[in-house]
């Protein structure tokens, strides 16, 4: 009986040993395919293009906005006055142009009559020369007024553009990530107003050792896991693989990992419901297909 038990125990021992070794190998393979990263997204800084006081602020941090939605309005009284002034200048030069045209029309009539009278001896060459000189002066004035008309219309277009810049609208659909101003503040050209982020698609940058590159390719699927949703994998794809090695960035958790040469791999993932947030830590696992 004892002789039968020993082989059975030996078989069970070997099965347990090799089973444990297989489990260890599987764990190691899974560990090799799991990497740490943080969520990033495209950010757009919205800035003022002219000076003015904020009289309307329609957003708060975390609010979703639609493209072309009014976000900030600046006091436009100065720019409206400049537009009115520019339009008045256009009206003035147009009036000058009308006066010159009327004078030139009357002068043309006098010239034709004088030329006919000159043929009959009822007018002199001096009278004709005087009228032709007046015509030359009017033509020169017309050129000057024409140039003034172009400048006046250019001033109108500039004033209209400045007036439009007092209304700052969203350049894209997104979420207000940061608000840099408050209502009532005076801003200047280039002043940062707010930052909008597009969270519909996010990126996760992870770092893998050189030997791992042979198992990664562009378009490969990657599962992303977060602490907030540990049982919900977010599936992304590899969009970029760095060509140059670098030392692991300091935000990687262990010192042993930080001193290794690694390659940056960027994973893009859809995020239509906005669950993944900027800065959220994630675990990434490459899927073999």
C-alpha cells in the first residue's frame, strides 16, 4: 500500500510544481504587458485679442461648451464709437466725391459749349484753357478722395473686426478646464481667459522597455483600467511609438523603473461619456491579436 502512495504523491507534487511555475509565468507575462500612465487631452487656451473690461462671463470650470457659444463679452462702447466714427468718415468722403462729380459734370458742359463758341469766335483760347485747368484740378481731387474713401472703408472693417473681438466664443466643443479671469476684470491683448479641453478623445503616454517594442505596433488595441472603474476596461489603440529611447520620467512610481531606458508609446482612446479625466492614473495592458 505504501509503495502505491509514494508514486501518487510524487505525481501530485510534480503537477503542483509545474502548475505553480505555469501560474508564475502567466503572471510575469501579464505584468510585462501592464504599464502605468496618466490621461492627457488636447487643451486650447482662449485669449483676449484686445483690451477691455469683462462685462459678461458665461462659464464656470467643468462646464461643457459648444463651438461658437458665447463665453466672454468685453465692454464694446469704445469700439462701437470707433465704428460709428469710421462710418461717418466714409459718409464724409462719399459726400466729397459727389460734390466733385457734380462739379465735373457742370465743367464738362461748359467745356463743350466753350469749344463750340471758340469755333465761331465767341470764346477765347484763354477761357478754354481756364476750364481745362479746372478740370485737371477736379480730376486730381477725385484721386485724392478715392484714396481717402479706401482708407475710410478700411477703418470701418477694422472697427467691425475689433467689435467682433469683444465677443469671445468657444473655438471647439469641449469642457472648461480652467478659468483664468473673473467678471469685472480688465484684460489686454494676449490675456489668458480660459482653457478648454476636448475630452471626447484622450491620450495615455506609457513607457515600455526596448525588448517590448517587438510586440507593439501602430493600431494595436490596448485596455486601460482606472481605480474608479476597475472592472470596466477602456479600449484604445496605439497611435505613436517613439523612435528614440529616454530615461523613464520621474512620475513613474518605482526608482528601479525610472533608471531604465524606455520608449514612449502613445495610446488614443475614445471617451465620449467623459469618464476619463486629465491626470487620472491608468493601467494599460497591450492586447495580443
